[in-house]
């Protein structure tokens, strides 16, 4: 079974799957293989009943629906590979109906709340200068956390005011950045050498001088949200969501926002349009109603 998994991993590497995709697939498939071992089943003998039992196992562990769906997709692709290689005669996951995910409307900050968050870092400290630059760049570009953390010093052009962002499957997009983010980047680059212990090309480094993790960035956002006394449940993507909604509120067309976010499907961007409309209606009501 472990041999099949290793070959599958090599196959993913040949297809140049992103690191996040690789990590998720390996983790999901490894967990399933352990489950099958405990049931004393062979990977070739797994049927729909075993898949159903595995899903029930995940549910008992308290896994979210989105996590279960990702596990099913990982297994479906794993068995698709085994089918192509002639290791199995059918894909037992194909007939399993994937549960529907309830899409929650993402939380966004007001412009005033964003200002408070971005002003929270202490610029007397190198860490504060770095954190300020990271937060400003994220809000200025709407990048995903992984995209932000993978930026190198060669991906930014301060003279022409743009950043080169590598999305999923190494697809690049050019995103303009404003004067405030440019100034924060200039300040950060002046002290970056003091953090760059190992002479790395990565733009943003943690206090140990290596690449920051997504969990590390989340702790930064959470800390400054508390410092700024923002009374909202936020996460590492809140600035990305706020970036999109604020652009739409200020007249940007949805196709341009789609391109800036790197969405392949316009439907992924349209949720921000609905948030923008709701916020605009609420603002009109507040300003126009005598009892508001």
C-alpha cells in the first residue's frame, strides 16, 4: 500500500502540483490508507461501502463538511491514478455522492477597520516594520496568504509599482500596488538584511530568518486585530476579502477584480459583488432614514 502511495506522490510531482495540493493529497490519502489497514483490507479490494465507512469515521472525528469533501476528492484522484495504472479495476469513489458545502459569506472589514489594523504595528521595531509591510501588501494586492509568503525580492518592482504573483499551478499575474504599500516595502527592505540570516531570496521572513508559515501569518493578523480592538471574527483571508469588496464599492468592474484575485471562474468573484450591494444598501438606509 505504501508503495502505491509513493508512486502516486511521484506522479503528482511530475504533474507539477502545487505544494499545498501535494500536502493535502498526501495527508488525505495517507489517512485513508491507515484506515484501510486497520480494517485489514487491501487497497485493490476497497469498495463503496469502505468509502462510506471512512466518511462516517471522519464525521465522528468532527471534521467539517469542506474537509470531508476535500478528502473524497483526494481519494477520487488517487483511485483514478490506480485505475490508469491497472492496479484496480474500478474507482470505488466515483459513485459516492459528494456532500454539498454551505458557502458562508466571508467577513469583511470596513475601510475604517482596515486603517486601524494597518496602523497597529509598532514601527520602532523591525518586526513591526515587517508586519506593516506584509499587511499593507496583502490589502493592496488581495493576494492569498500562500502567494504573499512565497514572494521573492525579484517579484516586486518598486519603480513601476507592481508585484508579480505566482498563483496555483505557477500561473503568474501582475498586480499594481499603491504608494502606501510601496513606502512600507521600501522601509522594510532597509531592515530586511537584519532578518535575512541565511541570505534567502524570499521577501518576507520570520524572526528565525526562514520562510513564515501560514499559521505564523495568522497569528500576526490575530494579534493586530486584538491590538486594534476590531470586534469581528477575522482570519488570514479577511484582508483579501476586504480588498475585493472595497474595490467593487468604489466602482471597479467585477472582471477586473476577478483578474486581480486570480479567480478562474467569475462565480467565485460574484460573492463579493453581493456583499458590496448589501453594504451599499445598508449605508443608503443609514444616511436616508430619519430613524436609522
